C-alpha cells in the first residue's frame, strides 16, 4: 500500500532493469516488463500543438499526486511529471524564442544505452534544457535524456529537487554507468562551468574535456558516444566580465557581467532571442574494445580528443553556414 502523497519508487535490478510491483520471479516475460517500464501514458490534452492539460486531465494528475499513485525511479526521475508538465513549459522557448533547428536525430539509437556529449555555453545552462527537449520532441521514440549535473545543481534548494524529477543525477561514474547499463540515454557536458562561464571573446572554442571520465564510463558499458554541437547558445548572455568577489561571497563559480546584467536588474536575465541549431553527430562506437580498455589511459585520452574534435568541427561547419546570430 502506498503512503498517501508518496510516490512508488521503481528500483533498478542488478542487471540494470527496473523492478515493478507487477514483476514476479516465477513467471512473466521480462520483455513485457521492460516495455511497460518505459511506457509513459500522456494525460489528455486539448490538441497536438497545445500541450496544456485539459481540466479533466489536470484533475486526474493532481489526484494521483495526492494519493501517491505515480512512480519515480531510484534516481528520483518522475516521467509523468516531466512528460506532461515540465517539458511543455519549455516548448515556447524551443519553438518560438530560440526557434531551434535540430539535425542528425537519427544518429540517436532507438533503444539501449548511449552517451550524448555536447559543448556547453551561455552563462546559464539553457543549452542542456533545450537539448533534452530536442531529444524528446524530435526523436521518433521520444526518449528522455538523463543529464549528469554538477554538485551545485543538487545543492540548490528547489532546483535540486526539480533536477531529480526531470531525470538528472550527479555527474559521477557509478550513476552514469548504472544508467547506461539500464539502457538510458545519458547526457554529459564535459566543459562544465568552464564552458558556460567562458567570456564572449572565447565563444565556440571548446574548453578542456578533463581526463576523459565520460569515455571510461562508455568503455565500461560498451555504450556509443554521440557528439552534439549547439550553435546559438553562446550569444544569449554575452559575458563581458566577472565580479569574482561577489561570486565567492555567493559561492558561485562566477558572477557574470553582460551588456544588460546587472545593469538592467531582473530584465537583464531575459536571454537574447538568438537562432539555435542542435546537431547530433555520428556515433563513436566503444563496443569493439577489450573488457579492460578503460584502464588504458592513452586510449581514453585519444577517444576524448576524438569526441572533442568531432564537436569542434561540427561547430565550425555550422558557424560557416550561419547567416546571422538572430536570423540563422
């Protein structure tokens, strides 16, 4: 019996699949259980282009929330809330403000674990949010992108809880590998704060990718690596300065100064309506290496450089074809 107002937690079994209350050790088709686990039943909506819940759908949604008749996985991911409430809130930004054009979505596998690696920029990580929406909106299987985030995200009140509910988890090897083995699509932005906080003068120049931790996770799980390049996010908040004493006081990696912030106050936090392009490149396979390939640091660094170079080349090609920052 589920406690009132508390969601049912769907744990991952040792083989990486989720166990549900309807699974039995003495029978049943594991494939049926896996399909049922990944199924999300949308709530009633008013139309294909209007994702607002109908009054009846909203009432049913609230009733399930109050009674606890909904599920989250052990990472806190709430598929129903994400599918029917949170992602529709992002739609206006994606379609009307940034007018995102997405290409190469067929490079994302329909099923199975895969690691999506992207450039990072924009002062605030809106590029990660837009990428997650693009994957779910444009991919025929409407896959969820399980993003790996920094400690700061999960240490921030409200934001940390919201991140968990949308499927994000801490950027660490155990969580990444557990998700990949469970057949999830995992997203990582290896530039980290160096990427989103770089000055406007360094736009579209990839920062260091660290020591290749994401490559090690892909090798250990034989998951393909999908390079992703985002053009347009660099200009939403042109960073021309950094107030470091204030950043230290607020325990932030940086306190940005843009042409509009903090000069215009809250109005300066509105992102510029640049035209965005998100491109998913050809997968880099890792299933052909030996079982202990992740111990070969030279191989790890070589693959890291290969992924980084692939993303950088995609950025340069797209920038060469771009007619303008706002018009594309």
